[in-house]
């Protein structure tokens, strides 16, 4: 099962939250946005590794 679209959506949500935090000066939203972006990017990297390993097993 490939969760890449969900993980990309999480990353985009984080970018939006960070942008709102930047616009309003809300440091909590800025931090949460950055954390969500990192989490989504890390999960996407994990998906790529899984796909690469799966490709070598086929």
C-alpha cells in the first residue's frame, strides 16, 4: 500500500499552517507547521525506500 499521497498532503498541511503562523505571528503554528512538514517528508522518504526494496525483490 502506497501512502505517498497522504504523506504529501500532510506536508502541504504543514506548509499552510506555517504560512498562517508566519502571517499572524503565531509561533506555535509556525513550529507545528514545520514539524508536520518534516513528518510528511520523512514518511515520503520511507515510502521511497520501501518501493526501492520491493523493486529489488521482484
